[in-house]
C-alpha cells in the first residue's frame, strides 16, 4: 500500500480557507485518494474521494496534480466545528479486503 | 437513523474479565469491518466480514479476540481475559461492497482497569 505523509497538526482561524497536503510518492495506477474526518469520540466520516485533477462536493475540494504523488484537501471558510483530525488514505484498499489503512492524520485546530 | 450503531458506547472492566461489543451495520451492507484505535493514532484494521464469512484477521487480533456475524447482519466482537493493553476505541464500519465508502459507527470505548 502507498504510504502517506501529512502534517501532524495545523492551526487556522474561522472564515479562512484551509489546505492540507498529503504526500503519496508510491501511489499505484489503480489507487484512489480518500479523505476522512474524525471528531473526538466519534468514528471517522468520509469527506471526499478522487483519482485525478479536481473533485468538489458540498464539504470540500480535492486537488490532485498530474503525477498524483500528492493531493490537497481544501476546506473553504472553516468554522470552529471543523476542528478535527483529517486522514488521507490511498489504495484500492489492500486488494480484495477493502480494509482502510490510516496514518496519524492531521489535527486541525480552528480558532475564533 | 439508518447509520452504523454500536453498543455499548463505553465499557469499563477489570483485567481478566470478558467483554462483548455489538455492531449493527447499515441495512443491506454486505461488508463489515472492525478497527481499533488508540489515543493519538489512526484506526487499525482488525477483521472483516463478507456477509457471514470472516475473510481476514489482522495479526493484531490475538486468540483472545473473536468476532462473529452469524446471520450476515449484526456482528459481535468478544475479548476474553482482557488486559490493560486492550484499552482502546473499537470501531465498526460497513460498506455495500469492496471499494465502496465505509461508514463508521460511533465506536465503543473500552477501559480495562
């Protein structure tokens, strides 16, 4: 499985745009990039998934350059409630099992 | 609410006791996964089911751990002779098929005294 590297923590202020970059130099041709969000004492929640270029949904945008060796999760105009841990995952989820391989994630702290 | 549910949400037990957790996946989801998460770390895969068949178990799952999904619906995770190192959040997730989005439950936090 491709290993991912992302910052351990980030700080931001309410109303700002936050970009979290994830490196995955060994990404395979059939790997997708998926981001999950996790609040304290809750299970992870799917945010967005992409393969290449740009994907946007009502929550976030995901930018993937042509070489796919990195990806950037963009959260527009964050609020205090966006304070959470954000995980970047790559794979076709370890073959046929579908199991997700999580790293340590990025702890985002949004300040007033 | 049609999401994944887990019970209990919290469990405190003494070392050496047995505990059992339950997970109810989203209806019609064939795949069910168990993960374990310790403080400051991301979730780690434990095992998964395709319908009632348990198809893979992680090396993290010692012989004190057993999981079942008897009718392909809800699942139970039992830990026998608990140890302090078993203290963690136990998460359950389900998906319709492999590669589909996994939806997680709220988890069961286990504290072994």
